[in-house]
C-alpha cells in the first residue's frame, strides 16, 4: 500500500503508564498545532486517558502483557484488528511509544506499509520496542541508547523526551540556592512500585540528622496510602515538617521549588529533572526489566548532576551522610542543578514531530 501523505491523520500508540502517556500527549499537542488529526490506538485501559488528548479519536485493539498465556492469541487478534483500522484510516504515519499495547499496532502498521516510528524514553530499549525497532523507519531516542540498539544505527535520531506542557513551562526555572539557616526543601517520590522503599528509608535517615537541620527541613513526599500515617508519625516525632500524599497532581511545580530530589530513575523522572534543572539522589528500581533505570540514573551521575545509589546500599545511615554533605554545600547543589539542565534536549516534542514529518515526506 502506498501511503497517502496528504492524509492529516497520525496514529499514536502508547501503553497506559505516565512514562508512555506524557510523551505521547506532548507529541499529540505539537502535531495538532501543525494541523494533524490525532488518533490514539491502544488497548481498552487507555480509554480512561482520553481527556489527556483533546480532539483526538481513541481506537482500541486487543493486547496482553507478554508473560500472559493468552498473549500470543491476543496480540494476533490485536494485529488483525489494528490492520483493519489502519486500512480504513490510511494514516500519514504511525508512532509507537512503547508498552505492550503498542506492539500489535506497530506490527500492523509495518504490515500495512505505513511510515512508522517509535520513541524510546529509556537509555535501554524496552522489550516492546525491541520487538518492532528493526521494522520501523525511525527510532527516536530520548537519551543516547546504552543497550539493545537497532541493527541499523542510521535510523536512530536523538530527539529528547517530549515533555508535558506543565514541565515545559518550568524549563530552566532558576534554582534557589539554600540560604544559611533557611529552609531545606526535599522532594521524595518513588512511583507505584518504588514508594515503599522511600517510606522505609527516607524518614529514618532524616530522623538521624542533627536537630538544627531537622528544624530547617521541609519535606514533600509521595507515599503509598498504607504508609502515610506511619511516615507522618516518624516525621512528627522528629519535629520535621512534611507534606505527605499518595499522589501530587502538581509534581513539576514541586520539583521546581525543591532544593534536592530523592527518587527512582524512570525515564520521565530523569527527563523532567534535566528540563527543570534539579539535583537528585536516584535509586534505580531493582528488578526493573533489563535494569533499565540504572543507565538513566548514570546519565545524571556521570555528569555530576546527581548521585546514583543502588537499592542494596540505600540505607538510612548512608542517606543521612549524603544529605549532610549535600546540605553543607549549597553552591554544590546549585552547580549540580545547572549540570542537570545542561543535559536536557530542548524542544523535544518539536524535534520528534519534525522527524515524524520527515518520514512522511520520504514515503
């Protein structure tokens, strides 16, 4: 089938997590401003996110996690259904953002002969993208690829990771250097899989700090609902001010206001730390598929923009020592903030949109 480049439709396919959702949302906004009509094609779970894509059509296809016994059958059904929908839509391009729901759509797009692209948000190419990367025409990379690069390196374009608008608005927000005797703002989050470790280690570490430091601390921490009261009591006993919630809907703003972040090192977190420019202690999620968070953290750590601590070493005593050293060197924190921002790739959504439009024109 010969692609119709006059068609304004672009199909985006993404999994249902923020790491896939936010970059897709950013690209959708950029392409819509360029006059493109957006169709989001993924599995039924994604229907809950339709409001994140105003004006877009949502098309669902069957899919399944790879470790499910039903996976081969559901993926095959998804390819068939996606192929029928793509034959009807005849999109100018199909762009995948990873996650297992994207696999049937991207394989169907390849079979249909549509111009195809994927974006890899991590430094390590994820399993879903590895299944399709050698069939698509473009591999957009948020970071330099550390492992599992495609066979043809010429198809890789470093675009940066498209950011949601509320992060873009905070691009290079000035870092407020901690003042002598002034507040020390700490932001702590761990994601849905990692928040328990943060609840266990961080409050215990902060409780070990000298009394004068504890009185200066202002902590914002994301906790699992079952951990909030336990963590709140620890902070109250230590006389540490803390704002605890299971979810913050203004995390970018809070990141911009903080002096130091303690977090996991998912691709979205690392990209936002770079864009806003904040120093961080990063603890890669152990057991993550292909250990994909460690290379993300290493990008910041090797640049001197933060620290990487393996989970096995992430103890209250070690963290307390690290925090004492960081707070004793406020200019060092400011330097790390600046180095973090120097790693950011500007205009990532526009870069990705340009690359996608280039494969449309070459079709």
